[in-house]
């Protein structure tokens, strides 16, 4: 009975010493953390796991050295085996927390609260997926090591190895969809096709990437709904990524109007509107007639904004303002249907014949910049070179 009490007292003393040492290390690390981000992350994420691992290790050593009198007894083997299992679990927790600390320290160098955060979002996506993968690997390895501590599991190891080929084929067939999503998640993380906070259009819905895991992707729709898609969707189905290269995007607002619409006056009104709102980023403000069939002309306003949210509000503002401008300032340009009743053999007496006037063609230099999408401004020239090519674009100008 006395030996048992000695073992219990030694275990408690070892646990107390371990907790005391861990607390001293924690206070020193926290004091140093005022000047180091790494130390701060260690005190926040690794304190509990280090505390548990140190305590279990101290208790395990104390029990092992104070129970030599009971070598070979079942209760000693059972207690030591339980402590070994606890030590493996605590060590896995400690390693996982250290990896999280390293990843958070690396992520702190890349800010995502800045306008041009494409590279930061890419690194964040890769680190988050690697974190999930490494934690999963650590858990699997820890479970494997814990199982190998059982003699029965070690005894059947040879049989498992001989049938590994058949089991591997069956497991691969059974988990084909799961493995496909896992590899698709890794492909998305390192191919830069999609990142966290990217603005995308999928399944006809406009939203941003809220969460990206190894098996599924969460898209936050603009009206706060959530669209859950498997990661393999983004590697096998076309989708729109509005912020792959930069956050600035272009958008359109189209109008069906009568042929009487003064296009230049409407173009100048669009320019005044864009220059008077903070939603416009100053890059593109173009108004063109893109179609003239069916008794109406289709007028398209092309504008740019710094991000997708600002572009949406700017497009709505352009529609509202130009609709009100046409209604109040140019009511004759509102859409209308015309019907002419008369003898087709001759002109009706009430039909006025407009005198013919010479048509003056404007040279290319007289076309304003806001009437061109591919040319005029610096941004238009760059867009023209992207779709035509530098050499062909230069030959066309000559």
C-alpha cells in the first residue's frame, strides 16, 4: 500500500513541477512576445497543448521509475500503456499547434485589407488548405502510432501488408469522389484559378468565395445566401472569376431607344455623371450604339469601378440617371412604335420631304475617347492590343 502512495505522490509532484516549468516558460514567452509576433502566437496557440504534453510526459516518467517493484504486473502495463496513448495524443496536439503558429505567422505578413490584395489572398488560400491537410495527416499518423502500440495490431500487420493491394484498389474505388475533391482542392490552391474572397459567377449566381476546403467551396451570394459546391466543380465546369488578375472590373448598362436619341448629348451626360460620383475609378466611361434594328437603337454604356460591389452600384446609378435624363430632357427619344397609312404608289401629301444635306464624315481624330472601347484612351489602347496584338494593331493604324 505504501508503494502505491509513493507512486501517486511522485506522479502528482511530477505533474506540479511540469506545470510550474510550463508556466515559467509561458510568462517568459509572453514577455518576449511584446516584440515578436512569433512569440505572441506561441503564447496564444501552443500554451495548452504544451502544458498537457509536458504534464503527461512527467507523469509517465514518474510512474515508470516508481513502479519497478511491479514489473510485469498487468496493472502497471495497463497504466503505462494508457499514459503512452495520452502522450502520443498530446504530442500530436502540440505539433499541430506549432504548425498553426507557423502558418499564422506567415499569414501575418500578407494583408488582405488593402485594395490590391490578390497575392495575399492567394497565399492565404494555399496556407489554409495546407493547414487542413497537415492537421488531417497528423491526426491519421497519431491514430496509426496509437494503434501500433497494441500487440494484436502489430501481429496482424503482415497480413494487412499482403492484402494492401486489394484493399487499396477497393478503397480507391469507394472513395473516388472524395479523393477527386481532395485533389481538386489542392489543384485550386496552387493553380491560382480561384482564391478566398474572389468574386465569381457560378450557376448564374454572383458572389464571393467565403470558404475553400479540400472537399467543398462555400460561395457567399450577394443576398447573403450560401452556395455549397464540391471543389471538383471548379476544375470541371466553366465559371467567371471577376478578380483573378485585379479587383477592377468593367460593367454595362444597355438602353433600347428611338432613333431620335442624340447620342453625343447622351454620351456627354454619361461623362458628367461618372465624373461626379466616387463609384467611378476614372478608367473607362464609354457610350456606343451597338445595334439598330427593329425600329430601335441599342445604346450601351460601359463603365469601370474599383471592385465588383462598386461596379454594381455604378451600373444601377447609370441606368437610373440616364433613364430620367431621356424621359425629362429627350422625351422624343423614348421607345415608340410607328405606323404609316397611305398609298404606296406615291408620297402622301402630308409627308414632308427633308432636303438633302451633305454628310460630313468625321476623321478618326475627331472621335471622342468616350465613344471607343478599343482605342482612344490608354486603357482602350491596352485592351485593343490584348484582343488584336501589338503588330496587327500598329499595321491597322498605318
